[in-house]
């Protein structure tokens, strides 16, 4: 097969591993800089051009789109879809997961457990919103933040009000979540491929830091998850429409709570912690899905005759 990896970082661990795994299984792998793609949006023959040439003959595309490039990246992804190229994660699924508020609303509709979350526009509504979230401390998150950046802990209601007013003063969109103390500064990253959790690791934040992100200096170890945690992660990925997802879960007194669903989860932490060939499993999923699409297409053409 001919597979494209949409990535601006050919030297990044995840991109390199996907290319390596694809080549090992006999596929033609191409790393394509998302922002260098340009499109001809036509009803009869939609095309994507790259470095002066048409991108043709691709069977599948793996999006590794940075959060700050979501708008243009999903536009490129939609163009691949218009060309009938299988995308591991669809453009709409990536968009759903990148909109933190939208993603929580989708999880809520499915009844997936998550921390109590508040969202408001007017400073006048802050006191009532905090009351809805329960007692302090509160976790305040920028909607555009990633990798633990833009996430702060307010120890009491007074400091929470001041932080929220400051963010609102610079027109920054934020949400407020309850603080899950019993999680102990740790979360569980469940890696979902094709609707199944294939690996899981526990991420522990640095001493004194409630954030567990590895980019913030946290550590990761393999962990055994419960049936409820497995089901929660799979349902969360399904709610977003994602075939490949990193689902971050907190262990709480009332069961697993989903913090975030990541559409471009990094491979390094999970592969190092679990010693699993995650990249190879992703390529195998692509092989099976593309083959199924071809078989279904052949069947449809046979019926038409």
C-alpha cells in the first residue's frame, strides 16, 4: 500500500516509528508536511498538490496534526477523504476531539464519566458557576492549551474568581473542572486502536505537581486497567468517532473519569512503558480496514452489474 503520514516533523519519534513500521510490513511510506499541501477543490476531480506535483495513488493517510494547525490540517484531511483515501482518523473526528468543550459535551451525551465542568462567558456568572462545580480547589484550563500548558489549580474560591476574571480580561476561553484529589496527580493513558484498548500506562506527575503530562516532567509505567476503565476508554474514543485515540482517565471514588481524548497520541511514552509495537498495530489496522473497503467496493460493483 501507499500510505501518507501527515506530519510537519519527520524526525519526531511517532512519525519515524510509523514510517519504520509501515516499511517493515512492505508499504510505501511518505511523510507529507501538512502546511505545504495545497488543494484544488473541484466537484469532478478534487486534488491535492505537494511540492509542485499531484498526490496520487494513496490508499491511506495517518494524520499527525499539531493542535495549533487543526484548521488547515483538517481541511487537507477532508480533501484526502474527498479523493476516497482512507483516513485513520476522519477530519470531523479530529475536530471533535480538538474542541475541548465540544468533546466533553459529546462524552456527556454518551453518559461517559468525567469531572464536573463549568463554562461561562460573563464575569457576573463566575460565583454561581463555581458553586455548580462544588468545593475548591478548582482546575482552570485554557481551551486552547496542550501538554499541561494553560492548566492551573486554584486553591480557593477567591483565587479562582481572580484567575477566571484575568483570563476573561484577555478574551481567553477557559473551563473550570472539579479537582479529583484521590487521583494523586496521576492519570491513565489508554491507547485505543480500532475500538479496542491495546495498551495502557499510568502517568505520574512530578512531586507537588497535579499535572501528569510527560512533557511536564512526569513519569510513565505500564499498568493493568479494570474492565470498567477499558470500557470507558473505548466508549470515549467511539463518542469522538476516532479509530486511533489516546484517552486520559482519572481514577476517582466514583469510577473512571475521562479528562481528554487525544486524536494524535504520542507513541514514545506508551511504547517505552509497555514495550509494545504500537506503530505496527496501527499499520496492521490500516491494512485490515483498507482491505475490507476494497472487498466491499468489489461487492458493490458486482451487485450493480
